[in-house]
């Protein structure tokens, strides 16, 4: 099936998380436009795109490598969220909610990776 990633729960959840990131960065100060805002946008998008790209790489081992890249990008987003909280661009409630979502997504990616590893 072409574009099978469209049916993956981790892909759908990564897109929802990205939407949440986009919503919060709209409220960041203008001086962050070319630094933290752009980096969060790129890393969030990279999480999604690595899941999609890895899906058709031919082997489960190759796909797993892309999932690890997605996880790295997700970690980058979490670091950006932490910096945003530290600089008071987001409040504790928003911070906690985003960290919760990121943790669930991280666990999903990890579980998917583990499943792939059992197949190669």
C-alpha cells in the first residue's frame, strides 16, 4: 500500500503535536522568530517527516533508523519547549500539557521501534 504511514497512529499523533507547537509559537515574542520559533517548527516537522520517509525505506532496519531520527527531533522540540517555559513564553499548564503529549509520542515511537527490531 502506498503511503501506508498515513494510517500509522504515531504519524497522526505527531501531526497533532506539531499543530500544538504551531499554536504556541504564534504567541512567542517577535525577536524569537528566527531562532527558537523556527527551530521548534523545523524539529516538529522533522518528527513527522522522518516517520513518513522511513516508512518506505525497504527494510524494517532502515525504517527503525528513521524512527530514531524522529525521536531525536522530538527531543529537540522538548528542549525548545523547556527553553520557552524558562523564558516565560509559555505557562506551566501549557508546558506540562506539551511535555505530556511529547512523552506519549516518545513512548509510541519507542514501542514501534521495538516491534520493528523483533522483525529483523
